[in-house]
């Protein structure tokens, strides 16, 4: 399991910021059936949003968080990815944590009308 792309996505028309992560699975372990993504709240960096997706035929999976608030310029925010054997999330086969740095200057956010 490898993170191939990670970053913040600005959607000025909705005045929101999302966190996006793309993961590639080259050879998942036997019994792997789901991926769980844990996203931070933005303000506390604690995981507050969880998305579980079933593994399909592809080897690349992209997921976006919900709207984030309270990020600080040049701070890094964790996203945890876990490979699961069951939907009840009791058997974790592999996991990684990717830190994503928030690099959008406050002045740019103000111009777009996006509030932190």
C-alpha cells in the first residue's frame, strides 16, 4: 500500500477545503476487502471522519474528506489508511499514516472567500 497523491483541495464555489488522498495497492494481502480512511477535524488534528470503501478490481483508490475548518498555514495534518479484512473493522491487515502539509496562504483564502 502506497500513497501516490495527497493534498488539500479548494472549492471556491462552495467556499470549502477538502483533504484528498490517493492510495495504490500493488499486491494486497490475502483476505483484504476494505480500505478505511481516517481524516482529521482540521482544528485538533484528531481523527473525526472515517470512510470505509470496498476493494474493487482496480489498484488505485481516491477519497476526499468532508469540509475542513481551522487549519493553520504550514501545519501538517495526518490521514490514516487501513487495509481491513472485514466490514466490522476488527481485523486490520496493514496501515499507514500520511501527513499532508497545508500550504495555502491565508491571503489567497481570503481572496477566494474561504474561511478557516
